[in-house]
């Protein structure tokens, strides 16, 4: 049995943890460094000049790989800027200038008409190549969706082999990265809804392909990375276009079409993941704001417990009249509700703002458990959101010169008490499990 310090000789000399994969470990293969394996101690490990030479050789190989990756990334950025400038010039010549759309404020809009404009703003911010998707192809795709909202594969339909590989890569590699605690045996375990939406080959389909392509580009580490990123940008741009078209076409009626609603939410989440994965600083926030505004019109209580909700459409407001999930998409809406709540709350760590959704009410709904999908218990999510509100309250009080140290200590103590209580419950549950 190998000791805890065991690993390939390359990782040992670099003092890094080795996954001990055979024939070469991931640490070495990812950086294109020769893996010296796990056999007898190499002769060059003499603690003297030969070992120092090997250290220098490894260091040089790592630096060379870093320069190669940075060079490809710079080339991709330059290419993207050129495409963006060309697209901007084309739009300026062909249509009147459009005013920039201001991101929606935290208050919830009573209708969805603003969401289409919001997505158009996202498209304007795109710095990717959209020349591969012609206007004819774009109109044709929109007409196909309009004619059949539940489009699916026919026996004669063919799926591009490259796209099929990307879909499988997403399901096998990217989905577990997005949802590391997903379990097929949990309430949110059924992914049939995702498959049904993907085979429609609408905006979600292209959003998934873009994310899958970007993920593959990150792990290739060769000249293929640049080409793979270009494919990712093409699918990403098309997903944005088609999503914008859905909002323009459906408007407020989107809440009545639950398969389309689930596709909008799922596609938005994929676009958020895309921006996060490529290291975008703020672009993902555009998609999160659009998604949160739409989610504010839904009722998670009706989504998770539809039989327990009695709705009188003659006396309830607009959002309440369209809240009961139908069309076999209840599992998808439950899955997406949990995912959006999780992202909305933890986004406050980066944005410094409070969550937009009424998480305190939603996280107490029977059957809604964020741990089933993201591994984080509801009480932890509640405290995280409350800490964001606490921080904003403190800043506001300080700016107004009204901060009370006594109230500050009292509020902080209450959050600390809840945190300690939750940790004790976890320890108790662990002891019972043992």
C-alpha cells in the first residue's frame, strides 16, 4: 500500500499532490510535463546537480505551456473583438441605432415585456462571432419553433456527430460540474425534462453546446482550444438570439407555456454558467437579473406542492393566475427553481447586493431542498442571504450616520446563534448516522 506521500516522481519533486492516475497523472498531463511515473527512484534524483537540472527542465516545460495557453487566449480575444467590431458596424449600417437598455431594478415587473429588451441588451454586449448564423437560418429556426412548440426528432432526422459528442460531453462532464450533488434518487433526480427540451434543438440546445464546447476547450490545452472556443461562441450567440425571439414572441404568455418557460429558465442558467466558466466579471449578472425577474412572477409553492394550492383566478393577481405547473414539466421547474435560488443567494458574495428573490419565504416551502441539488442545506442558504442583507443594512446605516452599535451587535448575535444551532444539528445528525 502506498504511503500518503506517494505520487509520481514529477509531482514529488514539485511538492504537489498527485492523483496517481496511470500511465500519467492529471497534474502532469494538464501542463504537458513528462510524468516520471511511480516506479523505482530515478537516477537523476541525487539531491545534487542532476536533480537541479531536472527541476529546471520541468519548470521550463510548465512556463512554455503557460505561454502557449496565454497566446491562444490572446488570439481568441483579438478574434472576438474583431468579430464584435464587424458586427457592430453592420448593425449600424443596416438599422437605426438602439438605445442601451438599463438593467432592471430589484422590484418585480408585472409583465414580461421588458425581458425581451433585456436579452437584446445582452446580445449587444456579445463579443463573439455571429456571422456563422445567417438571417435566413435564424428566421427559419424561429418559424420552426412557432409551428411546433413541442418539436422532436423524427426517424428521418439526423444529428450532427460533433454536436452529439458535445451533448454527451455536457451530460457526462459539465452537468456534474454544475450540479455536483445531484443524485438520481432524490426528488430532483429525474432529468427526463432536460432531455425533452434538448431534443427540441431550441435555444437551450445551443446554450448547452456552447458550454460544452467551452469546457472542452479548457481541457484540450492545444491548438484545438482556439477552434473549440470559436464553436462555443457561435452556439452562444445563437442561443441568445433565439432566447430573445422567444421573449419577443411570447411576452406575458410565456407563463402559460410551461415547456417554453422551463426552456427559458434552463437556457438562462446555461448562459450564466458559460459566462462564469470563461471568467467574465459581470456578464453573467445580466442573465441572472433576467431570470430572477421572471422567477419573481412564479409561485414555488404551487410548483412543489400543486395539489395543496387552491387558486381562484377571478380574484388573484396576474402572477397567481399562471402559477400551477402543467405539461409534464413539473420536475424541470422544481429543478430550475432550486438552481436559481442557489445562484441568486450566492451571487451576493460577488455583487455585494442582497438576493433579489424572496428566499426567506421560498426556502421554507415543503419539498424544496437545495441540498438535493447543490449540497447546501436550506438553513445555510437562509443565513447566507441574511448576511447579505445584514451587510447592506450596516453600510446604509453608516452612510446615514445612524448606525447603532447595540442593534448591530444584536443582529449579528442572532445570526451567530442560528449558525451555531445549525452546526450542532449537523453534528447530531452525523452521530445518529454513525
